C-alpha cells in the first residue's frame, strides 16, 4: 500500500477499441456460458509496461444478501489468452487488504512463461472500495502526513496523541461510509469474485494470490469449493490468527528480519563503515531513531517515519542496499538527505496509500473481533516490545483503529477444506509478513495441497521474482495441474536466492522482477 518510486510501473495509457465479453470457449475445460457474460465490455487500457491490458467494470450488490439493493462497481483488467489451448480465467490478487490488482494482471501475465500465460485470461480486479472500483474509500486523507507522534508510548502524552489519531481515523470512516463499512470484508469480496466468475462465463476459476490474497483465495475455496479449478497461494496468511494474533506474530518476525539487515550491514563494513558487530550496529540504528525523535530529518523523518522506511526491508531484501546507504550517511556524515529520499521512495503515503489503508482497516476490523479494551493492547504490545522492539508499537498503532471501529465484527472463516483439486502453496522460511507457520497450517487445513518451501528465504512474495526453482513448480502446475508430492512438512524445497550486494559493488544486482513484484505488493500486506 506504500508507494515505491523506484519501481513504479509505466503509466502511459493507451485507450482505443472495445471488446465485448463472450462466454468462455465451450471447448475449454470446465467452462460454460453464463447469462452474466454480456455485462463485461472490455476496452484497451495498456500501459507502457503492459500494453495488452484491457479494462472493464462490473456492477455487484453492496449487500449480496440483497441482490436487488444498492449496487457498487468493481474495476477489472484482463490480459487475454492467445493460445489455442484455453484453460479459463486466472484471477490474481496482490494482497493488502487494499491492494489494487489492475496492473498486477499485467505483471503476472508477463512473469509467467509465455506458453503458460497464453493459455489463460489473466484477470486483475480492484476489490470493493479499492482504487478504480466505486465507491473508493478514503476515510481520512493525510492520516500518515509526517511528522507523527513517536510510535513508542513512553509517556502518557505520547500515548494520548497516538490514541487520538486511531480514534479519529475510525470515527472518520464511520462518518463518511456508514452505509458501506458493514460490507467491506473478506466474505463480501469473495462473493464479488464469484460474481466476476459468472460475468466471465466460467464454470470454474483458477486463482493466484499473494499475502492477504492467500486468505482471500482460501475463503473463496471454502465458500465455493466446486468453482475452484486451480489455486496458487504465495506467502500464506495464518487463517487461525486473523487478525490480532497474526499482527503480533509479525512483530517478532520483523524484528528478526531487521536484525538480519544489521548482520548484512556488518558483513560489508568496508562499504558502510558501521562496524562488524551486528548488535553494535543495531544499537547505532536505535540511537539514530532517538535522535530523529528529537529532530526529524528534513522535517519529514521522525522516529515513526524511520520505522516506516525500514519496514519494507523486512518484506524485500532488495531494499537493503538503499537503506544501508541512508543509515550510514546519517550516522557517519550527519547527512540526512539519503534518509529523506529513502522515506519518500519506500514509505511516504500518497492518495492511493490513503485508500489502501482505509480498506486495510475496514476489512481487518470487520473480519474478526479485536480487543476493545485498550489495556489489553497495552499489555500485549509492551510484552512484545520487550523482546522485539523494532515494529511492535508501529504495528500496534497501524491496527489500533480496530479497537474503536464503528461496525460489529464477523467471525473468522474456518478454511479447512477437503473438497478441492490439488492446491499449490509457496512459503519462505524466514518471511516476516506471513511467518512460515502460516504456510504449514494451511498445508494441513487444505487436504491434498502441496507446499513448496524456499529454504532460508526472507522475502514476502517469492514466485515470479527470480527464483527459477520455485517458478518451475508454478509453471508445471498452471500447465497441467501437476504438484510435487514429498510426504513431509514440505513437498519440495528450493534454495533461496543470495542476498544482494552493496550498490557500489560491481556484483551488485537486484532482480528486476523482484523489485517490480514488491512494488506492486507494497507493504503491510
């Protein structure tokens, strides 16, 4: 949900021509005409990076229990199939909740082997409330405008300031979107997906989701098991912890990844000159944080913004060289300019980020119950902070509007499922955003699923980002449904890609696909 200037996709839009949706090829497997198919009218909307993209819109009920009531609009995208062998629509989702999927369809189609992508209509969509779907929620524009209060509530005044922000955001959502918020949740989004299936004229869909998109896919499979043809889940949400417990688990995992960054910096002391002892380097980072709490860099980067800037490094190690350079410049040369630039590239929240956060909170706060007694948050997050301080309170305040959310909570979905065809799961062992245990749990809950593990990997979102071992399993599955069968906790294991080199190194390289993927996935998702 955060913008990343270094990896923004081309935005030159080509608009010409119109395509009317037709029922899926009758010869295609598991496809059948639908009375809803004619609703979709596709128009060219290609970008410089993805010139074959087409766009359409679909009206769905705000409340699926009242199909004749108020309607909302979903924005869709498509990269159409070109091969004679057509395997139906492949719906894709980048996570969030709150991530836009329109450009994501182009990324997936271009990332798969050409012969594989050509067999599918790759379908992206902005979930309800997101991006170009209407209405698009923006509860409180500028909510993340710097400089925010220090995330660590070390004094009652700081805690009151952060509580005021959380309460005011929840109240703003309630005022602006009172009639919409009760229908911004995962189950409603899943029912939208089935409306998309019907509009595409497909009896069954294929689905490929990352991060929160794995929970979205698992819930779809639970509610509509007989409409699932193939299901790929990458970087898997633990469905037994939605959402309060999952966020607590993230805090420990992100602290580990932050320490991995410190160890990486220590390895390259010749470049960064911050020392060779990771613990001492970490102490310098916290000293930098304390200094920025007193005097924000460039009037933008205080303690909370510093955390925001380094959190993306927990999602993707391709950012490490940039973060290390900014860290070193501040500590060694009192030069804050690279730090401000890193904040603007990796953490500054624009209008699309405001929209993404509005959906993130709306879905997570509605999906499941959260503690309404702030004393519970205090106890739990101080306990975390004692062991894993890096993201503990930053993450707590990010989710704190849920303590004051104006709608009632639903119950989490038990995604256990024995009615599906073979399902393919991907998980890195050191993923911070969706820790490894989530992949193991879903592997157990989805009978007949296969789990491919990236051993030693710490990135969030691992397929189509440069690891050929992982991508071979993905291509085989999408080509003919084959999955590895290992019989243990993991059915196949792939070695992680090496960590990046410093930017100054001749060997420095970052996967272009990896950078593009993580720009689209964003953070917090």
